[in-house]
């Protein structure tokens, strides 16, 4: 992609412009990466002051958020510009642009499947470690491991249940270890729970891993945690925030339950998963934050929410 020049890009004089340090604080993206996205890939277009300092508009902030969404799904940065252009032209990227790493993900899933079929824990360990050196956690699970896990869960032939249990046990142990290691140091405590009956433990642990980081340590409450007892748990644990995971849109009754729950909590409440993107209009007039369902974006929004900089 052609590099941008250092000349300023015209913006409306009334538009608020932010210095790079504020953009770093709001998005979590470091200055070196921001400059690369500008000069190497042309993904953002900050204006320049007479002294050469970069100033970023709200349009730039929105673009950075979309870039984080695509890269968290495993899309190479060099491919993101085309996808952003499609979004600007009101074209649904999910229907027109194939994830460039789809074939690679399929090969990884097949390698894991072969190890599971052989009940080879050593090979699973090797593949798991290698995969994490190549991709962020959101891609490892959303692109490779969870699709295989769900496929095995849905199969009915002889031996499929044992294969699924083998993989499920392996992944839960590794995720619990990663989350436990992330609690070291002086980090803000986040409690994560699921709406009753909506997911299995592994899915909840995956969300916890994607939320963890940026000064936040996530503790996952077991599936089946009663909603009405969460105020008691939070009063004792004193977390910086409670996050509820809901992988499907909320019913009107569920929305009412969340509103009642929020009134009884002594800490901020946020919602993660598909329910935070689809059908959450009933929460728009409440202090409940909607974090979305994409890994890096969820973490970024949660950080802003805890810091008091996310509109609910």
C-alpha cells in the first residue's frame, strides 16, 4: 500500500482532535503500531500540527477499533485496509471477504483432530504451544480450537464422546492455568460469570482469557452460578467489575433480570458475548456496559469501562 505523506489531512475545524498519548490510553495500541498503521498501511490518517505532532479524530479512533476487531480474528494487518474500505461502502465484509487464514486454520484443526483421535496428549501439548506462538488467544480458540471442540461435541458416532471429553479436559486445564498465571502482580480483579444454562465451562474460560490483561486479572465463576447470589459474591470479593457472558441475544425477561441485578450490585456490571451486540437495546438506558464479543475489543472496552471512559 502506498505510504502517506506527512502533509495534514483536512478535517472539520470543530472536530475534536486527540494527541497520540490519549489515543494510546483509550485504545491500548502503542505509538509504534499506530505510526505503522498510518505510514506503512494507510489505515488511519491523523493530522499534523505545525510542529509535526500527530492529532487523531474520532474517525481515527473508530478505525482503530475496527482494526483491532479484524486483527483479533486473525486477519493480517495488510488485508485490513480492503475490509475497512468494504465497510465504508456499506458492504458486509463477512459475506464478501474470506478470512485469509481460513485454510491455515483448517490445517491446524485437522492436526489437532488427529492428535485427539489418537488420544495423544503429548502431541496436543506440542501443537497447543506452537499455535500460541503464531496467533493471539482469540484466534487460537475462535479460529481453531473451539470449532473443533464444537464439531466433536455434535458427533454421535461411537468414540466421539470420549474424543470430545479428552479435548475438553485438556483445554480446560490449560486455560485455567493461563488465567491463574495472569493473576500475579497488582492487577484489578474482574469476576466473570455466565447467564444460567447458556454455555459450557470451556466457552466461559475462553472469554475470561480474552478479557484478561491490560492490568486486569479475571476470575471465572463456575457455570450454574445463580444470578440472584452474585451481589453476595461481589460484596465479599470486591471486584473492579462483574462481567456476564451471554452468547445469544437476551429475552425481555433476561434484560429485566440484569437490570434488577445491577441495582443490587456494589460494583460495575458489563455484558459480553453476542447479547452485547444484538438485541441489547433494552440496556441502553442503564449503567450496564456492552463489551461486544470480539477478544481485543472486549478487553479494550472493559478497560475503558473500569476507568470510567466508556459510554453505556
